[in-house]
C-alpha cells in the first residue's frame, strides 16, 4: 500500500541513486520517500507570466520568455577566457543568452530553431538585454511537465548546490516521486474535521504544495498542511499532559488547614486581586489531586506572585509536607527569603535560606532540619540541588525565573523523593501565548494579568543624549522630592572592556554632576565581589544613596520601592524584554515612576520599534508579542532546545491563528477520544505514534 511505499529508501527513487541519496540524507535529513514528500518549498517563483522581449524593462526580477535560439558562437575575451553567446528571438525582438561555464556541454546540447522557455534575470547594456545562465526547457517539455506556474524553491545547502543538486533537480525528483506513488497519499485527518474546517484532502494538499495549480490552491494547501503540523504537535503535548495527570502520582493536599486559614483570615496584608484569587484557585485544584502538578505561573513584574507562592506553600505545610523555592541568583533568593519571612512571620513556621554563601555551621543545621522535617520552607539558589540536601518529604517545589534553570536541574529536584513534588514554575518574562502553547504545551498555565490596585503606570519617554542636561535637571527635582534613581549601562559580552569603560566614565560623570555632600552615588556591577555588591545594594535600598549606577545585574527582582526613576543608557542596545525587566525595577511604590530611555541619534529601524513600543505600553505580554515579531522565535529564551523551530511549514509568529485553532481541536479530540481508538481516528493515531517516536519537542519539559 501507499504507506509502505513511503518507507522506501530515497536512493531507490529514479533519478536519485546512492550518491545523491547520501547527500539528501546528510544535507536535508531525507532518508525515505516519505521524507521527501514532506520537504516543503520555502517560497515560490511566480511563473504565471510569459514576457515578450519588447516588454522587458531593466529590473532585478526574474522573467520567462518563449522563443528560439537562432545563432550560437563562442567569444574570446581577455586571456584565454571564453563565453558562449547565443541570439534568442521571439516575434518582438532579440536578446543575448550568455554562458561562462560548461560551454562545451551546453553548446552541444543546445537546439537551434526549436522553441524554448527561458527563465532568469536580465542585464541591460547599450539598449540590449542579455540573460546569463538561464534555466531553459524545451517548450514541448515545459507544456508536458508537471511543473506548475508557481514554481517552488526548496530548502537547499551549499553542498547540495555544489554537487549539482539544484532546485531544478529537486523538482525533477519530486515529480518522479509523484509518478511512482501515483500521487496517492493516505488521508491523515478525520473526515469530519476536513468537512468542518473545509480543508482540501491530503492528496490535493501535497500536490499543490509541490506543484501549485494556482495561488488559491497553494494557499489552501498551505493552510491545511500548517494546521496538520501544528495539530499533531498539540496532540502530543496535550496527551502528554493528560497522561501525566493520570499516571504520575502526586501528593494530594486534601486539607486546607490551620496555616492557610490563619494567614488568609488574619494576616493577609492586602486584598488579593481577582487575578491572584483565580490563580490560587487553579493551583489549589491541582494540589488537591493525587497527580503531580506542573504549572507555569506567568505574571508581570510587580503582579504579586510572591504571596501566591507563599499561600501555595502553606497548603503543603498544612498537609504535613515541606516546600522549597528556588531562585536563580543570591540577590533574588535573599529577597524571596525576606519577603516570605515577613509575610509568614505571625505564623511561626520555620523558614531558612540556603545559598552558596551560607556558612558551614548553618548549612549543617539546615541539612538536619530538612531531613528530620522540622524545616518547613527552604528558600535558596541552585545550592538546593546539591546531593547533600535531602528532604524528609518535599511536597511542593517552586522555581522562580524559569528560563534560567535547565531541565536536568529541575528534574534533580524531583528525584529527591519517590513521589515527585508538585512543581510551580514562576516567570516574570511574559511569553507570548503562541509560544507558550508550543513550548509549554504540556504544562498548565496560570496568568496573573492584573496589577495590584493603586499602581500608577510608569511613564516612559525616549530622550537623546543631547538632552542630557534636561534629564539631569529632572533627576535633581526627583531627588529633591526624596526619590531615588537608577542609571543602567549596557554590558554586553563581546565588548566587555569597552562597556566597563562606559560604565566607569558614566559613574565619574554622574559623581561630578551630583557631588557630595548633597548627593551620594552607588555603583554595582558584575566584576564586584558579592559582598561588596550586597553592601552597595543595601546602602541604596536603605536610602543612604540617591543614585544607583549599575549594569544589568540589577535586572532581576531587586525591590526598592522608593526608587522612582529608571534611566537606561544606550537603550538601543538592549532587547525589549530586558528593557521591560529593567523598567520593572521602578513603579513599586505609591509614587509616580518614570523610565527614561537614552540614546544617540543614529537608530536602526528595529531599535526605533523597540523604543516606541516601550513608550507606548507597560503590558509585558504586548511587549513580548512585539519582541517575538522582531526577533523571531529562534532568539526567545528556551526555544533552541525545544525543537519548535524545526517546524516544516508552520511559523509560530505568522500562523498564530492556525496554532490556536489546532490546539482547540486537539483538546476537543482528546476529550472525546483520549486514546484515539475510534475508527475515524485510526489513521490519526498511527501518525501520532509515528511522530511520538521521532520528534523530541517535549524533551525540554519533563
Ligand atoms: P512579583 O514577584 O510578581 O514581581 P511581588 O510579589 O514582589 O511581585 O509583589 C510586588 C509588590 O506588590 C509587593 O510589594 C507586594 O507586597 C505588593 N502586592 C502584591 N499583591 C498585592 C495586592 N493584591 N494588593 C496590593 N499590593 C500587592
Ligand atoms: Mg518576584
């Protein structure tokens, strides 16, 4: 049957053979017929139009002309250099066709006075058009060929091109594939879905993706194949999630007990926002089930994730379990420790901090208390992952700033107990919905999409370096009002030395412009010792200094509510998500806060878009969407390992709507037929299983 035919090794295809087969395998990963059929073109050249010679205009685009060669000659030019020149005519005029390579072979194979279709770019010189090295085909063959008006351009590599596997060759073997398989391919999507979504059948889709009959059919083919690709990925991700819920045991936190209730009823420092309540409910639901929770909690900076984390941990403690919270840096771990200790103070639970700088004696106590279960909550850095750290019964692991930890690190936490703890991953880096669906499709996602009340949106402006005096005046006024200021310099690896010079020059300039004793300026950067850094940070957070000059070391999580101005120097050198993170350092108190983006006058158009976006919105999700558009998914954190970039035809940015639709239908299908055993899902199931063996999209999460 057709299926088996698609398993045929590619070298058996007529026109391929062992040598080309080897190249196709190595260069494009095409091992068998079925791989070739799924090699989709990158783009199409429109060959719907035939030009007449007298219609040619000087331009850079490719044209095709029907005509014949009436004369061929070899012309010598320079020392020993030759070119082959022919006169090509139609009924409106003539052009010259030239070849510089393969002259002998071409000269022998050219047919005089026989109609050809030629295709290529033209040059224009002295009123005469010429076309070097055109693609040519006898008109007769052209008419008979399967090739359609929209000519596909396939992905290629330099090696393939050098070894003579041109686009034309790929085209030829693709035709051969359709001949050998009689262009019959088994439908993979259930009939009711085709009908409901008005998809063209698989056969027609594959045919038109390779040999589009028209723009319209091409569009239909692309639509269906994109859906199909995304649909199968979503099926994998979602079914994995379902399986985990059924199979991976978790601790059921059945009680909402003393600690949670006591805190909720008597010690909440503020009313929870609706978003916080909603998210807590989602988490509580998960925790109450005897299946492991794997939830991603997204919330912009300042949206109030800490209290959600604490209350989730209280549920663990109420059920006799321990909880941990892991942060990527010492500064952040410290802050979590302080914040959580403060909130939980009246509850009298045992909370400790474990980082690289925890003293050996304290460490020993912590290890002991974790093992005998008297330590309820441990906050820390990756120091928590050391083998020596053993829990009596870890029930909930919270991981902050997810993208800084790899998979292995996360699963290390799990392995500390037989039944894995529930996992809550918190991130302040909003991930566009579409990306989240693909990257974390097998995680459940909660979003805090509302800021606590009373926050004034940060006002953001873009100023040129030439306006610095005015900016400095503004700073003086703010300091006058008792506010504090951040001034951040870029620090980018490649030019580290230069960057430090910028930072130091900046610091000197600022110290001069804001002199003692009236002002005092702090500085923090990555080359300082942790103790020095902490001391400076402390001076600033205690209000002893007015200005903090820093590199991006302050990017993550630092909390100084009295700081109300963030100045970002050379803002054009920062990425959008980084700008947004930096801006999140202000706007934490009751005062109106400001973010000033300083740049020179020379700006690229992407830089301008970034700056405009920052000035226009404070919404992290909106910013993440723009970021995704500007940079593409490849540069967004976490995508590299995930394989979502190995999509054959769909594009996570452009095909957002299709992705959403694919996810919707995948969820629906699995709800109705979780094991895909209904007869109408038989083929679907086969493909699903086949894909499951091959793709490693979910390796990233585990
Ligand atoms: P995140 O970790 O999400 O960036 P935090 O948990 O640090 O945010 O909260 C930011 C600030 O907002 C903290 O000072 C916190 O006390 C305060 N906060 C959190 N939730 C609320 C709320 N519902 N109402 C008022 N203030 C809140
Ligand atoms: Mg936080």
